C-alpha cells in the first residue's frame, strides 16, 4: 500500500538513455533533464562525485581515486552500476521539492534497434533498481516517429533515421511497427573519432573528443556550403608534446568524415531498397525524416535527398525527438501497448 502511495506522488517519466546524452521528460511538464551520460565516481567510496556536464568537464583531469565513466556504449549499458547511479540521481533530482521522498515513477525508456534480451533486461533492471516501479521499452525510431507527430498507427509507410551518439537506427514504419530496419554503430561518436584521427594524421596534433566535437558542430558538413569556413583549434604536438594551434577548413573536415557519412547514406539506401514494394510509393511520397544529434550535420539532408531522389527533412529540435515521443506515450496507453518493445519490469 505504501508503494502505491509513493507511486501516486511520483512523476511519470520518459527517458532517452543515450550514448552521449540522456534526456528525461516529465509528464505534464516537459523536459526536466538533458545531460551528458557521464558520471564521476570516487573509487574509494563508490559515491558519485559529479553527473552530466560537471562530470564531462572532469574527463582527463581527475586524480587517481576519481574515475569518469560513460556507462552507455552504442546505446546499451556497458557499466551497470554506474548506469544505475546515474539514473537514480536523475530520478531523485526530478522529485526534489516534492512530497515523494521515495519516488517510484512509471517510466518509458527508448532502446536501440536490434537490442538483445540480455541488453533489454539490463535496461529494465537498472531503471528498476534506480527507483522505477514500472519500466516499458520502446525502440528509438518508433519513439522518434511519435515525437515527430507521425501517425504511426496508419497502414502507410514512414521512414525515420535516428542518428545518435553511438548508433544510427533506420526504420520503415507502418501499423505501429517496424517493417524494415537497419542499425549501424556509425554515428556521432564515430564522426568525432574520425576528426581526431584526421588532426593527428594531417597536422601531427592530438586533440580531445571535446575539440573534435566542436569542429564537427562548427564547420562539419556533408556537402559544400555557400561560403567556405575555417576554425582555429588547439591541441598537443605529437612530435614535441607541446601545445600547438592549427587551422582546419570545412572542406578538409568534410573529406575526413566522408567515409562514415557515406556509410550512413548507403544504409539508408539499402533500407529503402529492402522495404516491401507495397510501401515504396508511400516512402517516396512521405519522404525520410532525420532526427537525433547527427541530423544537425550541415548538408546531410541535402546529400540524402540527392542520393536517393526522395524528399528529406530534419525534424524540429532533433535532439529531443525521441524523448518527446516517450512523453506522448505516457499519455496514450493504447498506442504504447501497440509499439512497446520488451516486457514490463516492476518491483516485487
């Protein structure tokens, strides 16, 4: 009875537990937390030192007894204990200032395509142990389609490409289900790593992931823009070990990331080619919807449209599309039942 009472005081939460960023959506309120999926842990006491942006700033700067951990790899949990601590911290933060001193929220969590039963169970167990009384799982492309307000229940083909930090999920959707899909581990983090390798090979300079991400965001592109651009970057001279500044152009970055961008475009093409013939006309009419942080790469939508001769658009606020989809599902039990993946986890 007490658990039911605590549950009544708790807030229903939609969670996009991402490789790079995690976003928590509170029912009737909207997005409450949007933080990097990073935690700093004191290895002597196992206590959390920092979470999210604060923990990300500590990367490469901590003493020996503090470890900065990214508990998600390619969209799945790689460090169960840290993931549980991270999720619990976020749930408790959402409920601060409320009467729910022992929050037991109902949660809907997005998961990647092709997630295994073991990986699915790890998500359910981590969120449950973090305090949730109920955990429902929905694949990211379906959540993105719902977040983009597509009528996924109709017998009409829709195509969503969700490009996150760790994975790219491509899905053809009809009748609340996924008809054809492809998942790649080529996504935002691979683009960052490619830019790091480019700086090392072309300039003999080692740069961190943060600098590589900055290059990608500021001058990265899939197709040439109207005007060329360049950026000054600081790093470590690989020959002397001393600081070095160099200038990189948008054209050089575009060439550097050409291979992973091509892999994403080719996977989209393959998914369209493998879709049932009955849905091809729908796809050519409705087009392709890009979501996730990777959708913000300049010119990617134009490149996909050019290569596939199909309409392509980037959803409004692509970084939050998936979590907004989980938020809409919190209010629609019948739709949730038709699209959910996996089983319901609950406290005994």
